C-alpha cells in the first residue's frame, strides 16, 4: 500500500492504483499552513515486491517542502534642517550735550551719544564713524557755520565693551582722516545689548564769528 510520510514521522496510506497526478493532488490537500513547515515523502511498499518506480516518486515529492520567506527591511532617511538669519543692528542715541556745545571755552571732552549694538554673526563687525564736514579744507572733522571761513576742528573718541577683542578706548578718530575710522572692531563674538559711548575732543576758540556751528557724525555697522 502506498504511504505518504510527513516530516514528523507520520504515514498516510494511499491507494496503490493512484497515478502520480493523483498523488500530487493529495500533496496539495495536505500542504501545511505557514506555521507548520513539513516535508512529505511518498514510498511504496508491498510485501515481497520491490516497486521500481518508488524512488522516482520520492524524489519528486521532495519539492513539497514549504519554507517561510525571510523578513525584508527597508530604510530611508529624513533630513532635519533649519537656519537662523544673521541680524546685526545698532541704535544711536544723541546726548543733550551734543546740541549745546561750549565753543569758546578751552579744552572740551563732551559725550555726544551712545551706540546700542546687537549682532548674532560670529564673524563679527565694525563700527565706523563719518563726518559730514570732514572733506572741507583742512581735511578732518570740524564744526562750521554758514557764511564764515572759520571753524573748530575736533576728533571722535569711542569707549567700548571689550567682548570680541574690542579696544576699550579708541581716540583720534576723524582728526585728519575721513575714511576707515573704526570706533569698534568685534571678532568671533555674539553681541547682545552692548553699548559704546562716543565723545568729541576739541578746544574752544574765543572771538569766532557769530553763528551756529554744526557738523553731523554718522555711525555705521559693517558685518565681516
């Protein structure tokens, strides 16, 4: 009687008259679920007889084994990114003394204003000062009045916080040069709410022509 043998050592009897196609149908019926992998082998045994084609059938039925598929893993990446814009700004506040200078009374050292600074650019920045009257002869910052050739020359002084390698005191700005007059130089530092104070140094001159003597000092920030 033909037998269908499972991998667990169990035998299922089959009718000896069944063909190979019919045995294949039995295989389909007995196919295990994915959770029960088994291998089936068909052999033919008859007392006193050796069935010549039994080994061939056994080899064919080896293909009945069912194996679970290996797990498949897929991966990808998500880039997280953001940016902060560079912001560097100044706020200049003039002092009351800047508009009430003593022009005929000897050596003067007068505060003219403050410069509030904020900058998140680590490369730093410079503060530069300019004079509107600087290029009028003789070259240098000066107070002038309309209709007169007389004037009073002056220089600018800056007193700074020392963050970012800044010099604490810078003097002689605009005395006889009109460009490249750096009041503060900051390098590799974040600056938040720091204040530089500006002064002018001059000597009053008695006997000047009557009039209102003026100049305009401009402060500019340039990032590196």
